[in-house]
C-alpha cells in the first residue's frame, strides 16, 4: 500500500535516488585513490581515502533510508569505473577536491528543488549534507595545501603521511 501522505515529489525522489548512486560512486572513487596510495607506499594517504570511502557509503545509506522512510523505492544503477588519471599525488588530491565540489553542486540542486516545492522536511534533511560538503571541500583543499608545502620534502611527506595514518572513522551523527 502506498503512503501518499509522506511521499516525496517525483523530481525530488529521483534526484535523491540519483544521489544515492553518486555517493556509492564516490566511495568507489576514493577506494581507487586508496589503492593508488597503497601502491606508492603512502599508507597514511591510503587510510585517509579508505575512511573517505566509508563516509561516502554512509551518505548513500542515509539517503537510501530517507527515501525508504518516505515511502519511495530505491533503485541502484551501475557504478562506473573511476576514470581519473592518477599521474601523481597532487593530481589525485586535486581530483578529490574537484569531485567534492561536484558533489556539492548535486546536493545544492536537490536542495533547490526541495525549496521550490516547499519541501521543508527534505530541506532539513539536506542541511546536514550541505554542512558536510563544506567540511569535505575544506578537508580536500587542506590536503592540497599541506602536500604543496611538505610533499616535496621526504621528511615532510613522511610526517604528513603519519598524520593521515592517525585518522579514524567516525560514523555520521545524522538522525533520520
């Protein structure tokens, strides 16, 4: 039985469902980055991106649950193979920032659609993601800055790698 009282507008539901798939792609992309760094012997950088992958998977699951809680059906698409050329560490770090900016644009698009429909429940749900994307972009930008400052010096790179190795996974605190 459909629950008409809580169903989302079709456009918003489709945008969120697409975002579920985009978040899973992000996890896949970051695991690809982690593989690159493992191959380079930079286990701290690899750890950073493994945790990023976990976070992206969590984002997908939160959006999936939001759709389910609103009576919608979730559909999964194929996950595309990451196609970012990984020439060197800086290229990967910049690709991560570009990807986070892209994800921010997708979240903003959903938010704008929810605003246009006066779907305040979805806007409130997305508020957490808007804040999270600001943090994600800052973290990615900080990684680039730190690498540009220290990455060409062996001792600096070692210290940065050790710092990144200390990152631990923290589950999101969003309540649905």
